[in-house]
């Protein structure tokens, strides 16, 4: 078994060079990992969660009331059941992620915004049966303490493995959502600042005038308490102006700040827009250094404003930011110097904090995320495998596979920045992850304030991770990302997966492998930030050590908190480095590691699979335990867990395609429609109507779900009609099949079932016409390969029959009413296994998969045939076309074992592949060509 | 049941046989009642000799497409009642140019080749019912020259390459030079066809007469002689070879003329008179109408003259001055255009919407009454068993051979007006259903596609 970790691992241990590597390694994504623990039942339901399905929870750490849940997606109380959201919010938000330094860093005069990267943590509570991927983010709020409002988004599931193994995708998706929120937030924040600045300047001008008046009133009273107070006030306001101006500068510099987070891809246009906006503001307020244009209106505010101080002054020194937090209201108003009490004010809601469009876009994105993670791990995993395989066969995928083009970019390594305002779709960024810096570069550290070396263990764990994570991918978490483990969970649950622990857990599972793996030739020896040639030596020994000590080590190293300002220097340096590394093709791997963990010494480590880039590594990799849950079986059939989610292809579903019932894969019995599924089956009310049977011809993308549903119809067709094989052959060999019948529903159902067999049906089933009630022409035959035709007894009907007879040489006619089929005889063997009317397959979905595999096999053969040069073209100049022809026939008959009729299938598929290859988008000025042959048809009856 | 007769040489199908055919053809589709005029002759679906296994439907016209001209070895132009002229690439099926300018239907189209120092430049001359003439550059789609406000619309065009002039015929005969300048003009003709004869003479068909007109280098036209042997309107006029030309009339007269001596060489009156003897009223109503004998079209390859007579085909040998082969009912309706592909292969298209390919075969020996060849003529695919008693009664006729249907092309839903063959590159047909169809050899196309595929593969350096 190539995929077996043990064998390969031991082979690797020998030494490189000695064992020759497998010349035909199976690409990583195709190997089926074994379930690691033979004794455990992979299907065993371990969870006793109080909620029925996964959901997304957004919580906030409110400075007034503490952690509180804000909303869940899906937004339905049923989802959470008896699950205590408040308690869970407390758990996930009690990670004091925001313990960053705010206020004045030493050496700067103004309060600083902390630019905090998001942190990603996996938390668990086995008592509750809940595990969560938690994504912390910070939004800016001028009125909040330290200007920041901590939020978190959590993906809550009952299956810890699901979270762990989907970490990569979760992280990607949530990063997108987070970026979107933050983009909106920055706008809102800039606007708020602008308002505030205007107010402050107004206040300033008013105060200046007042002071001037006082001074004029009498020099003798110059040093009166009142005058001092006024002067203080004025100074305060001035300071406040500077502070706010500085804040504005900071927020506008946000974008120029190099991101350490590889997933933080932002829409360039949004960024540019926001930047220019900010700059505009900055310019505006930089000009008015000492504004003095407000004199005329100053009197108005004076009565309300002139004497309100009293308590503010004494705080000035120790609480600089108090000035910032003074209450303000809009339309140039005087700023009350009264410092707001924390509990008096109403905190802005999330909607207010972010621009409305951005907020809505984020929610939509999260909904999509939730949908795409529906289903159990096996299902997700199989689907991913499926997609990986499908991507491998891009040339032929158009034949029988559903369209992948929409949802593949994130898995391809390109990440589309999610943009709330729908900026250019072409705005793709290739996700060559910028190197994630685990620790600042050593010499930089020396230059800064980390004199001591990392201790070996942590360093190796670093290098280890850097390798596992494919070279450049380390994430440096800024000191403000410190992650706290929720303490209580450590005893009662094993499931608090904060960084290291998960690493440890993984390491435990495959202790041996790690060390062996580390011997594997490193494809990118310089991958670590510490280009230490010796680090290889240490690796093996330390890897075991890591599991025991890593936590502490991480804690120690992380214990050093780099002040933000310094960190920014570091991050700039890193940014340079990132630019250097840009060209290195890495995978999208992420190893977010919190080196800086201030309390629980739990950083977190995560390795995700590293496809393609290191096939060598992958064979025996380290990653395998993470894939071991996948068993090569049809998962849904066996797994009762979370069955509400099991249907369909969550990814590709859009609400548009709602023509069908949500058919549970667990049976064809009609579905338990959960409320969340509503979006998938918007029209489920149309149950039993004809449309449900035929998803085709409505211009909507044919989804996997519809195809699976059609599988049932196809199975029925195959079992019911003895001449099904001939009909299938017609479709597969490119002969247009006309389904003739009087009953629309019946014809539509037949067409929907048979559409599965139409090669290259088009994204929306363009090659299929489900119901036609007028005579067709030759162009129709050319366009449609499967036509449902209404039989009418009228003059129109006779002209229709006339066209049927006229074009009879191009078509096969399946008469649904008389159950006859008129088509050329088929005697081949190729289709017997999909058209066996005594098949033991009972379920549509099973049949669909069976069919898929057969068709895939066919497509592979057709691919081989198409791209084998000597089967189509002469090898030498002396060869005539007859030689080529005979060679082709020989290949088809002897090597592929296909008879005459079976060859026609292959020839047709090959022709389609050729056309597709030559004109990928069908973008040709020329009319499509239509091939046929002159053969006699015979009439099949039941 | 068929009868071959000597003397007037025709085959007539008996009522029984025809009925039988109809029954066969209708059973073939599982329906008995809905077509009395279903193709009389049907080859069935198995056509091993038919190499046109791929087609492209070319759309672009809005009305009947009547004319096709070949521009060079890969382009052709189509013109029709919508006044549009479209230039097509036959290899790819692309529409290259759209020549717009005429407001009414096109009545004649021809190519004119200008020889530059380097290149041969082919242009198109079109005449339309809007009484205008235009010269087009098919490469750019530009209208290079145009003349409007003619006295009458032009019915036919003739280019005299040698004299660098071209003629337009209609109510009047005009001679033009390449720059569209009128050289001379003769009114009061009703010219329907023009051909070029040796020694700068021109034959013009005018109603029942053929005029010999000299168009010498002085660029004046003068009627020299008039031939009036035809009893009816002349429908077709062709050059056979250097010394001969032929004309066909509405009532079925085929006359072979000596082009130099200007005298009648042979007269053949095609009469399907036997058909009247049989009572065919159920199928073909009444006596043959004149149109059934009308010579719609003549083609020749120098040795043979192929005449489209009504819905039949008639092959006449120039050397032996006799009919070689014929088929009275070759199509269900009038044959509109024919072509001799070789000495034994020909093609015809008809108002019934089909194009048929024929082979001139020797008749089977009488000793083998139901030989495959003859049988094949009436083969209807699998429904043969119902076709009643096998046809026989072949009367051995010296010199006469038979036309066997080797294939048909069905695609158009209206009358096929014309076709142009690009030999191996395919065949273009145009039809009253506003479409052109490009028929191709599927194997050749697939070979070409494979070639393109591997070229692209090479360019890309892999998949």
C-alpha cells in the first residue's frame, strides 16, 4: 500500500539515497489514509452535544457585560438547542486575547491603535460536547476602551476532528470574513474620527475665543482659577486634536502595514479606496493646525459648555486617552470634557461598527461558510478528494463532471479576496502564502530585545513546523495575539486545542513518524528563518522532546512581549522578507503558532496537509494522522450523524437552484428538511410537480444534488426498460435521443434521468431540452443531444412526426407511451455494467456513484485515445491514412477491447475532448459541427 | 414493380411498386397514415458510400438563399432574396464577410478575377432586383463599385476574362469594363442566359431563341445569328466543350449545337410519355405537367451532359449522341441543380429538400434478376421484406446504364436551391429555409482536428 504510513516511513528511515524512491508515487491527495487506530470505530458517534448541527457563533467581549453571544449562523434557535451560548461565549472569549498594550507606549506621546492580527484557536469543551474553531478579531471603536472591541467568530461543531482537520479551510474562510469586517470597520472608524476631529476643532475655537475674552476682561484675573481651568481645557482639547489626528494617521497607515497573516487577503480596490479616503482626511486636518474659523458660532455652545469641567483635569496625566473618550455628539459641537463612565454609554453594535454593506457581506460569507462545512468530516474529506481528482482531469472533466470552476479557487491556492462591495472579480491573489514568521529573525532579535537564543527544543519545533508547514509558512502572532487556554477545560476535557496541545496530540499519534519524517529530504532547506545548517541534526532528537516540553518552551519564548512599536519594526523586516519569498511556490499551508502565550503557555500549532509541493514528504507524512479519518467508503450511507447536513454539495449550491426537493442521501424518502436547508430548497413547495423531476432547462446550473436525484430516475430507467442499454449507447455515442410522449411529467422525468448520460451536457444542461412542443429542426438536433418531445394529435403533431421521420437518421426515438426505442442496434459490452436491468444497486445515489465511476473510466480511456498521437496521425511520411486507421482500430479493438459500437462511444468522446481542447470556451466564430453516421435503426420493444 | 422500356428509354414504376414503397417507408417510422407523398425513392439509413458524415449549419440569411459561388479553394459566397451576400470559409464554417448593400433580392452573382502583377484578385459582381450592380471585395467586404438606376434588373452575368469586360443580360444587354464603365448597350432583349463561345462570340438565350452575338475587341455587340429550333422557352444554356454547346427548353428539348458552325448537332426530346399510360392518378395527379419535362438545369463535364428534367435526371453522352442513363423520378420534386462529379458520379438537389448522390452503373446482367445492384436501388434498409415481389423484368438495353442512388443528404427543411462542391473539403448547399449547410467528410475532419490538437499540444508544451 502506497498510502500506508508505516511502510514508507520505515523505508525512509534507512537513509536517503539508499532506498530509491517510488518512481510512481501516488500524489498525496489521491492516497487514502488509513484509519490510525484499528480498534476504534470511525463511525462511532462520540459526541453528545446539545446542539444538532454545526453553527457559527459570533461573540463579543463587551467591556460592560463581559462575553456575550451576538448571533448565530444559521440564525435559528433550534440550531443550538439547549446549548448554552452564554456559557460558551464566556469560554471562547475568556481567552484574553486582547491583552495587548494600549495607551502610550513608552517614547510616544499619543495613544496608539494596536494593529492586531487575528488569532485562531481551537477550543473544546467535551463536557458540552462542543468544539470550536475560534477566530478572534479586533475592531476599532473610538469610544471603546483602548479603542478596541474584541470579537470572535467561532465555528462550533460536535466533532473535534472535523475542526482540527478543517482548520485550514476554516481559517481561510474566517479570515476572509474577518478581513471584510475589518475593512468596513476601518471605514467607519475613519468616519468617526473625522467627526470627532471636527467637533474638537470647533470646541477648540470656542475655547480659544473664551480664553481670549477672559484675558481681555482683565489681566488681573489672569491667574484666577477659572482662567487656569480654561487654559487647561484648551490645552486638553489641543492635545486631543493631536491625538486624534495621530489616530487618523495610524488608521490610514493600516494598509501599508505588512500583514503577517497569510490569509488576510484584502481586496486591493477596497484598500486603495480606503487609503485615499483616509489620506484625504489627513490632508484636510493637517492643514488646520490651529483652527480659528469658528468664532462666530462659539457663543451658542457656551452656556452648555463653558463650565462643565471639574473632574477631568486630574485624570489628564495618567489617562491620556480619557481625552479621547470624551463624549461627543455630532454637528460641530463642543466636546464635553466629562469622561464617560463605562456603563453609561451604549456601545456600538457590530452593525454600527462596520459599514452596513460590509456587515451584510460578512454575514453572507459566513452563511456560505456554514453551508460549505455542512456534513460530516468523511463527507467533506471525500468531497475534497473528489475535487482534487477532478482537477487532475481538467481536460476531460467537462464530459461528465459537474462544473468546478466557481468554487475551486480557494482550494487551488488562489484566494479571492472577499469584497463586500464586489470589486473586480479578477482580483485574484495567488495564495503563495507570504512566509509566516514564527519568531523574528534571530539577528533582528538580537538587535532588538531578545538577546537569548531560542532553546533547542522550541527551535526545533519551529523548524519542524516550518518543514511540515512547507517552508515559509510560519505565522508570527504578534504579542497581542496571545492565546489563553481556558483553564477549566484542561482537566475535564482533553479537548482544549490550543496550539501546542494539538501539536502534541498529533505528535503522540505518530511519534515515530515525526522523527522519521524529519529526515526526509527537505525540499527547501532554507525554509526556516534561521538558516542554521545544524538544525537538521537537532530535529530528530528534539522532536520527541517537543511533545513534552514544547508547551513550556513556547511559553517561555512567548513570554517575552515585544512592545508593539518594536514589533512593527520586526514586521517590517518580515515584510521585506516576505517580498523576497514571494516567488517561492509554497503551499497554502498555515502554521499559526503563537509563540507568545502569556498565561497558559499554550500556543497553537497546526499543520495542515501540504498537497503537491512536497510529494516526498507527503507519502509518509506527518499529515497522515490528520487524514486518517477518511475511509474509502460512501460515507453518508453509513453515517447517521448530522444527517440534516448530508445532502447535496454544499459548496456549489446556490439558492437559485431550488427546483428540487432536498433529497436525503440516506434514502430517497423525502428529506427531513431542516430550517437551514431552506436556502437549498427554496421551492420545495413544488413537490410532486413535474419540475421536481426535471431540473433541466431552467437555465440554472445543474448541481450535484440534482444529478444525484437524477440517479434514482436513471436507475429506475435501467431497471425498467430492457433496451436501456441501447438508449444509453445512443446518448454516449452522440446520437440525439428524442423522448417522445404525451405526458409532460413522464417525459421530463425520463429526460432528467437520461441527462446523466449526456456527455458534455454543459454547465446548465444546455445540451438537453426537457420539453419541446414544436417541430424541431436540424439546428435543434445539433444543439440538443437529448430532447423531450411532446406527442400531439393535431396538424402540428403530424408536422412534428414529419420532422421525426425526416431526420430519423440523426436521431433515436424513445417512445415513452408505447415504450419502444428506435435506434441502431447495439451489441457492445461496454455499457452492460451500468445498464444491467438486474442490477443489485437499489439506491439512486449509489447508482449515481457507480455511474460516475464508469463514466469517469470512459473519459479516461477517451483521454488516452485522444492524446495518443499515432492513433490519429501518421508516424512517418510514407504512411497513408489507411495505416493510421487500421492502427486506430487495432487499438480500440485489441487494446481497449471495444467492439464497433463501443468504439463509437470513444470516438465521440474523443471528438468532444478535441473540440473542447481546441476551443476551450466554445468560443468559435464557426458554427458547431454535427457528426453522425449512416446506420440502420431497428425498433426495440419491451 | 418497375418496367424498363426501350425506345423512349424510361423507367416507370408501377403503382403497386410505388404504393409498396410508401408502405415501406411509413412502416419504417411506425406510422402508417401520415404521408402519402413520402419520398418515392429512399435509400434508407445505411449509406456506406456516403462520406458526408459531418455537417455544419451556417446561419446568416433571412430569406431564401439562391446562389452560391466559389471564390477560391476555401471560400464561397452565398446570396439570396434578402439581398445579402455572405462570404464563408468552407474549411471552418466561419462567416468571413457580410456584404450588405442591395435592398432587394439578388438575381445574379459571379466572380471576376483581376490579375495583378503579383496576385490574383477575385471580386464578386452581384446584380439585384433593385436594379443595381455591385462589385465587392470579398477580402474586406467593401463595395468597390456600384451602379444603380439601371433600366431593368439584370438576369444574368458573364465575365469575359480575355477581353477584360463583363456583360449583364436582362431586358438589355450591356457590356462593362472592369471599372464599371458601360462600354455598349443593346436594348430590347430578354436574355435569360449567357455563355461565351469561341472566337469572341456569345450565345444568349432569349425566350425560345439563341442569339449569336459577337463581342469583339472593339467592344461593340452585334447580333449575328439567331437559332430558333426550340419549341419552348429555353431554360438552360451551357458550354459543353470547345466546339459544342447545349440548351434545354421548358418542354424537355435538349439540343446540342456546334459552336463554331452554329448548327444543330443533336436533338433530344425528353418525353416521359409512358407515364401517361399508367394510371398513376392516385399518386401523381393527372397527366404530366409541362414542368415535369422542363429542363431545369444542365451540367456537363465535356463527355456527358446531365439534364435535370422535372424531378428526374437524364444523362446524355456527347460522343454517342444518346442517352446513357436516366431516372425519371429521382426526387420527389423538381430538381433544381445538378453536378457531374465524375464520369460515373453525379449529384442533384431538389425542391424536396434533399441532395442525392448517384452513381452511373452498368445494369446487372439479365441472368441475375435480383442482383444486389438493382436490389439496392430499391432498398429501404430493413424494411425490404415488405417490398413485395422482387423487382425484375430488366430488359437488356445496349448502351443504357442505370443511375443508382448511393446516398442522400437530408438536412434542409426547404428546397435546396444550389450546391457547390469543394471536393474533399466538403459540399455547401443552400436552401429556401434560409440556411446553408456545409457537408463534410467526418473522418477527414476528425483527422484535421487531431492534427490541430497535437499542434496546439506542441505549442503549449504539454497539457
